[in-house]
C-alpha cells in the first residue's frame, strides 16, 4: 500500500477535522467539503492509481471494523472507547469518505475523453518498444555504445538509432505524449520552454519524488539522442549503399546542469505539423496509468490507432506481426504470446475491449480476435476539436471559483 497516499489521507482528514471542530454546523456538509478539496488543493490524490485507492479503502475499512467491534464490546459492559480511540475512529471514517470521493473522481476522470496526444505515425511505425530488453540483449544490439537496427516484420518498418545505447520504451512515449499535451495547451509553439514539474504534472504522477524527476530527465535525453527513418523516407532494402535522412524526434534540446529543473525543446517539423493538423489520437492518462502491464499500455494505444483508421466490429491481429510491431520479448515466442494474451485480458477487464479470443494457427503463431468497446474508444480515437487556449482559460476560471468557495467554507461563511 502506498505510504504517500496514506500520508496524504492523514493530512486531508486532519484538516477537515479541525474545520468541523471549529464550526460544528459544518459536520453535515463534510462530503461536499471533501469533493471541493479534491477538486483544487488536493486534486493530485486522483493521480494515485485505482489499485492504490482500492488497497487503501480495504485497509482503512479493516481498521474501522476493528474499532467498531471494540466499541460494541465496550458498550455491552456500559463503557465506550477511550478518547484517543474515538479520535482515531473519527479520523478513519473521514479517510474513508475521502477515499470514496477519490475513487469516484478517478472513475469520472477515466471515463472522460482523452487529452494526451499520441501521433498516428509513432504507432504506425515501431518507434517505441514495450520495455528495454535485458542488459545482455541490449549489449548485443550495441556497436560502440550506439544502438542501430532495422525494425521490420511489423506493420511498418523503421530504421532506429540511439546514441545512448537505449531503446525508447512506453515510459518514453508517456513523457513525449505529456510534452505534446503541453504544446497543445500553450497554443502549438514549435519551440517550448518547459519546467520539469509541469511535465510530471501532465504525466499524472502522484507525490513525485527525486527519482521521478531523474527518470524524466533521462527519458528526455534518450528521446533527444534518438534518430529514426520511416519506411516511406528511403528504400526498403537497407544496405551499405543506402542513403539515410535521420530525423531526431527533437530538432534541438537544451538545459543547464545534469539535474536541470527546466529545459528548452524544439520539435521536429513533422511532429509540429502533425500536432497542428490533428494527426493524432488522444489517450486518457488516468486510464493508461491504471494499466499494470507495459504490453497492455502499448496495445491500448495500438487499438485506438486501428480504430481511428477504420471502425470494425472485430479486429484480427497475427501474433508474429503484432509482436514485432510493439517489440515485445524478442527471444521467446511462447513468453511473448503469454504477455500479449495477459495484456488483452487486462484491456478487457479495464473495459477498453469487449471481447478477446486467441487461436493457434501454426507452430509459434496465433491469431488474436479483438472486439473493441466502442463507447470507450469513440472519442479518444479522434483529435480534439476544442481550441486549447479557450479550454485553458475555462479551466483556470473553474479552479478560481472552487478555491473561493472552499475558503468561504473553511471560514465558516457557508
């Protein structure tokens, strides 16, 4: 169970307890007070995954039941809990109400239209891997510390080069998507000055620490040190006589110091044009973060992309092609198939797909038949049509009003 979540619950519960102690008349509007707090000052509690919130709910519920059972036994003998236990029970019940409100808020957030853009081209081509292979596999791919490889056999082929000797993973895709979200919100600038904390906020990381900041820094450098060539940019046969035109994902990147708190980035032309033209789909970051498997997160974006191209009742994907495309488990067919099956099962339990079936079609090969959840996918597969500057202004006004309201409640004016 997340200690960060428990600490935050303690902080919110104690603040509410102080407010209702000062003004007993507010005790009947505690839940409304909680909802307003979660909408502004404590909105980041919704960034904790549904799994974290569920675990906290169960743990707090057990503690409440223990104290209530003790109270019943005490009442049978004509007494009650001592003052400290009564206080503990009150705080626990406040925490339970907070968790209830947080779970409801996260469910609402998961059901909303996605806001984080993912370029169609970055899913059509295998730019991002599910995860990094083991160290030994990475070393085999490297030449003088640089990874250079032709990725083929998927739905599109790609020439990939990374000067850090790393593959770009789903985590890097999440960082990049959050950066694109900032670009949309700021009115599509090609060059941006970004605070790391802004980027982490868009990634919906709850209570970020130093490790989170460093992971984002490392990811940004890996993205900058990656060059790619799409299939339609050169010949299909890669050999010594082939001429390549490398495209860095970032055209330029600058920051001060190893532990930079801000950076400046210049988007590559094709990326900036895609964002302006709406050549992207939108993922729901809350839903994305609730998925526990890297493979499930990659398949979530892949299915959205397929749905955006053609709305089908059932999609069929061949294992060998799909496995190569999302770059999952290069060394073992059986393990890769199991990973993909489990990922589809998680997408089913999360409501992203309605049905899933796998059929063996030969040695080391399977077909996956997937029925999408149209309600879940119909908005995310389209680029948003709201002017970002107008939307941002509206959000700021909403936040201002909720802050004013809670200040009035805390002062006993409501």
